[in-house]
C-alpha cells in the first residue's frame, strides 16, 4: 500500500500514534480475555498479593463432578439454556412482528420505533429499578391487574420459577427494540415492487411473507438469531440487580460473577473471590456459547445456500 | 377512429382500476386498525413503567403505601430534593460525569489514531490487527484476569483503575474504520502535496470529515460508561468513588420501601440519557446496531 506522509524517520509516526490505543487493547481487553483460560487452571483469589498455584484441572473437576455444587452447576447450565430458548425465540418473533407492523405506512411509526428502542440505552440499573417498581407486589399496577383475575403474585420476590419468568420477560422487554431495529433495516432493503409483483400474481398476505419477505430477510434473520442466542446465553446482570443470589434462579454467567467476586446478599454456596474457579466456570460458559453459536451459524449458512441455489 | 379507441381506453382504465383499489383500501384499513391495537398494547407495556416511575416520584410515602398504583393527588417535589441530598447525588453525579467524560475523551482520541492507519493500511500487518478487533466479540469475557491485572497494578478502588477499563471498545474501532474507508484516499495525497504532516492531517482534515462516525462512537461509548453497574460494583468500594448507578442501587438497598424517593432518584439518573437519546437518536441507534450488521 502506498504511503504518502513523509519518508525516513517520519515514516514511524503512524506506528507511534497507533501504539497507545493498541497497547491498551492488548493489556486491558485481548490479553485478559485469553488469560481467562490460564487462570482456570489456578487457585487465584481476590486477595492483594496472594500466591497463585497451578492446580491443573482441579477447578473443572470440582465444577463438573463434586457433589452438591456440581448439581447446582448443572441446574444453572440447564437454566441458562432455558433462558436462552425463551428469550431468543420470543424476542426474535416479537421483534420481527413489530418491525413488520412499523414497516407499513402508519402514522407515528417514528414514535413507536423510538419508544421500543429506548430500554436499550437505559442500562440495567434503571431498567431494574423501573421494573421492581412496576412489579411492586403490594398493590402495584401489574399486581392490580392480576388481582382482577382473583390471583396474587409476588413476581421478583416470589418462588424461584416465578422470579425467573419475570427476568425472562424483562430481558425481552429491554432488548426487543434492538432486534426490531435490525429487522426494520432489513425490511427497508426489500423493494415495494417485489411485494407488489407478488400481489399482482395473486399471492395472499401470508404467501407474500412466506415466499418473498422471509427469504429476502435472511441476512437480518441470521444476524438477529445469532446475536439473540449468544446475548441471552451470556446475560446475567439483570439477575444480579433484580433478584440477587438466590437458589433456583442463577444462570451460568451469574455463577461466574458470584464465585469470582463474592456475593453480599445472603448466599449459601458462593464463596467470595474464588477467581480460578470462576475462570473455569467462565470457560465452561464460553464453550457452551461457542458450540451453540457455531451450530446455529452452520445451519443458518446451509439454509442461506439452499435459498440462493 | 383512433381517437375514439384511445378515449375508450382512457375511460375504461380508471374504471377497471377503481374497483380493486377501493376493495384493497377497506382491507388495508382493517390491517391498520389491528396494527394500531397491537402497537397500543405494546405502548402501554413500554410507557407504563416509565409513567409509573413519574407517578410514584410525585407521591408522598403514605400515599404510595395506601395505593401504589393509583394516580398521584399531589406534586410532592420534595422527593427530588430528598433524593438529591440523602442519596448523595451531587457527589455520585460528579463522579459519573468525570468517569464518562475522561474515559470517552481518551478513548475516542486513541481510537481515531488506531482506526485511521488500519483503514488505510498505513501500518504493517494492518489487516491482522484489524481482525483482532473483529474477533473480540467472540472471545471469553475478560472479567477475571482484568481484575487480577488491576489488583496487581495497585489500581483497585482507584478512579484511574476504573477509567482504564473503559479505554477499550472494539466496536468503536470497527465503526471508525468502515467510515474512514469511505473517505477517498486522494485526499491524503493532496494534503501531502500541500505539505501537511500525518498528525496534522488526522486532526485538522480527517476529524471534521468523520464527524458522524465520531458522534456515533462517542455516544455509544459514553452511554456504556454512564450505565455501567457491574464494574463499579467490582472495582469501587469507597463510597466517595461511586458512580450514580452504584450509588442508586445502594440507596435502594437502604431505603428499600421508600419508593417515592427512589423513583425520584431513578428519574434523575435516567433523564440525562433520555434527553440525549431524544436529540441524538440517529447516532444512538446506528451506534448500537453498527457492530451487528454484516458486511
């Protein structure tokens, strides 16, 4: 590649100026990310200046095979898959549906689009507090509606399954706008003429969607599916603020955090600052994400090739 | 003869078209009605929680205890002053602003000098370095070794250590690189002929040209820092260093039942973001979705 700015010593100026950003990236992000695997073979703690020993596969053995803790871990793993399943499917379907609604010539589409996307910028703290209040079990608005049906719910403070379902709902509420925006961008690349042509050929609304819109949406379908699946497998921050460490609600991402950084709110199983063990849990989650992510990607690619053929 | 045929056609065509058009209009209207109904339900779900927040923030505590869902009868603005004082808001807000501004500024400046040579291949192995940013999204989380690093650097519970964590953002680099690629390379050539150096070119010529990308990256990065709760929870243990998010969750833990004051505090945290979002919506949405659009 040709380079125009000076010769000799001034040839090094780009290198000099790229250095701060590059070094920061290596030291703060890339290096630590790869080092997670290394730490998973040690007994590192969170104590300043504490000694770190190489303990081989001990962390993995404990995580996967030892007694009650391992049983809890498998339960957390299963729960992570459950969370991923419900969140990605519902968020995908709802995001697509809402995008289709907003892709019509309706009044106020800009307002709706802005409103549904807003939670994405609010962040976990505000989202959590808003929903703790909206799901207030002592006469809050949702509780009032539930009462109309002669029932009563504790929501986030209720049984583990009830609290877990609430987090699934809030996770979808918070991220549906993201899926919707990507689908909207995809829908806007489909020209009206193609749809019109299908209609003139006598296709029904469903047929237009099934045989024209849906295949043409393939790029956004793939992007959204992969992002939803990976994102929901790794999600845990809402659990931290909305319920805290409670048996029967943790997902794997939260187990990593709880083991590595301790957990203040009434825990039984989480020891504080077991960073090596937490790193092992983190790698287990990473492998899970990798396997599911790659499998999904493989099938999506095959589908895309079939559609193009 | 010719004219009559034409006029026949002219009069026949609109008539033939008219029937399906009116039929379709009726059907379309029903679709629209249904669409609006669904959108209304969703609007209740999205606006409701926010209105509940506002409603609660204007109530007195006894009023909230008596009827949590009911419409407020008062404009109890004292909640806001209470939250401001009791939640230590001025301190936390200053901290949040400081972290956000300093880290975003430092990040954007370093990022431009990373993105420009990568987009232009002005450094050796530029393609490889760029790939390192692309794969970042698929690597295991850096959380634990990062903590060990900060601990060993003696930066635990120090503002500098916390800010250091926010000087990195692969998606920002990807956005900048793809935008810089749209700026013609002839510009570099022309600038050199006029005797412009590398540094001056980036600052005086490139920067004004990539303003939209800079805005997108700045907004995206700043929102990420402003909203951070987890890292603040891990790295900042002194109350005096809390950003507003952590301050608010701690406050909620203490005043767990006093929802009117907590709601007022939450509103004060969310408001700057919402105003920013309202005015910079285009940049915000493109920033959040840029990393996900496949090239």
